[in-house]
């Protein structure tokens, strides 16, 4: 999709900011409308999401407690990227998050492939997720100490058929993992069995 | 995914609220950790997303200016749901949004199928999207006046093969459409050609 020019910010009114997010109301003139619109926007750091594929073709998922939704859900590993990072270091952040959250790392002959990005909710936030495929990955730590702020309960490998069943039955229900799954299929990286 | 019990909210500190969102910092004890965690949460209304399929098997997408990301992107129709709605009325909201955003409506013999939900970014917001398939849909208005707050530039039908190419090449890059696409494939509602 082309990135359109001529977005003009007329005013920006800050409401709240902490280490995690900021809230502003901006008046913006868009490329295709003459009147300016006022819009409340939540600014967040970008994030990386990792599809970690083993030599056998399985994917590593974590089950994580998520306070905003008061649920524990199965997801692909992910983490936020420092604003100051250049894009070249996003790959390193992706592999570091993988290691910290799962105890898996890229095998010596492994590759990391960028699969594009997505926006989690472009009606209200600029949060942007960058998708990486890492393959093959292998377990490098039998047990590892999760970072304190992470609330990871479990880590397991799932086959593409298992993940497809989990997508179908609403077990997988976060935008990161669903968007990654759509991208992996559309790019032909995983093939689903014919029905 | 099971919804776990024993989420205890110890304190809640409001920072900002307007008609669109609110920001709070809460201290929460989760089911699996003894220490409480402080977390900043953005509360939003839930939303509906509509996969609108024509009798020919195409899907109706809109190209929309999105101020938070300063881009115009192709997406499936979607809209927010009033907090007070019961779930039975979500289907009506989905069809109303479809009509308003595209000029399409469910055909007289049509059906609306609930495809589950997803969370757009459960690390920071409780925003939850409910997915509906409407089929077949048909154009009921040649031209229609978009609601003022909507910033829709174009509305077109795309085949599943076209959408798959748009998912693969990063043209489709919003969580709503990508998550819906993953669900439609996993449920066998659309089949992709073998490669």
C-alpha cells in the first residue's frame, strides 16, 4: 500500500504519558479531506513477533497471562522494540525475545526472514508489529528463568494442523498470532492439507 | 481458551477518559502469581468486523484513511459496539456498518455466521473484536453518502486469490482483516488453491 503524502498535523494536545504509552488528541488534515479532523491517538512503541519453526516444522507458542484482558492465552513470542532502534536491529530483538520467552534459539544454520508488518488497531493506535520467521529453532535451555515482568505459564511446540485447529476454535485469539498465521499461509511458508 | 478465575484488582488509578477510550493503571493479582503487578491499560469499546462475501465468492473491502498511522489502507468493514449492547445485537451492528461503509447488504436469502473473536493488542488494551461472515451480500446503493466521521476513499470487491496476494505483499496490514483471513481459512470457509 502506498504511504500517502500530505498528512498535516494542525494541533496536538497531550493528555497522558508514561513509559508504556502516550495519549494525544490531534487535529489532522488528511490527503483527501479539506476539513481537519480531531482524533484521539494512543502512541506505543513498535513490536516484533516471532514465528519460531523447528526442524520438524512445528511452531513454538507460549501461554501467557494478559492483565488487560484478564485471561491467559496461547501466543507466538513477541516484544517491544526501543524507539531508537534502526530496523537492522529488529531481527536481534526478535531473537532475544524468543530466547527469553521460550528458551529456544536459532540453530547454527538457521535463517531469520522478515514477513512484513501490521497495525494492531489503526483506528486508535499507531502500534505497529514487525513479523519474523526464524527457522530452524532448537531448545537451548531445558529450564530458564522468565524475566519477572513476563507472565508466561507454559511453552510448547504445536504442529501446523494443531495451530489451524486452535485458530478455528478460538483458542488462538490474539492479533499477533492470527496475523502471522495469515501471512505464513499467504506466502506459502506453510501449506494446509486439502480438505 | 478457558477464562481463568481469580483475577483480583487491588487498585485502579484513572489517568484519562474521553468518549473513545480511557487509561488506567491497575494493580492486579493474577491466578498464577502471588505478587501483584501494576499495569497501564487502555479501555476501549468492543468492535465487530465483517467478511462480506458476494454470491460469486468475492469479498468487499474498503480503502480508508487512518489518522493514527497516517496511511490509507484496504480493510474489511468494521465498527464499534455500544457497551450496553447484548451479544444478540452485535450481528445487527455488523450489518449496519457494512451498509454504511460499503453500500452492500445481506441478500434476502443470506446468513450471518459468528466466527469467534480476537484481541487486538492484549499487552495493553482490552479491545476485543467479534468476527462475522455475511453471505451472500449484494450492492443495494450505487452511490451513498459516507458518514462524516468515516474517511473511506474507495470500496471494491476482491477475489480470495487477490486478497491472498495482498496479504502476502503487505498491502493488507491491519489486524482485523488479517485475523479474519486466518479464521476464514482455518474454518475451511475459503480454500486456497494448492501450490
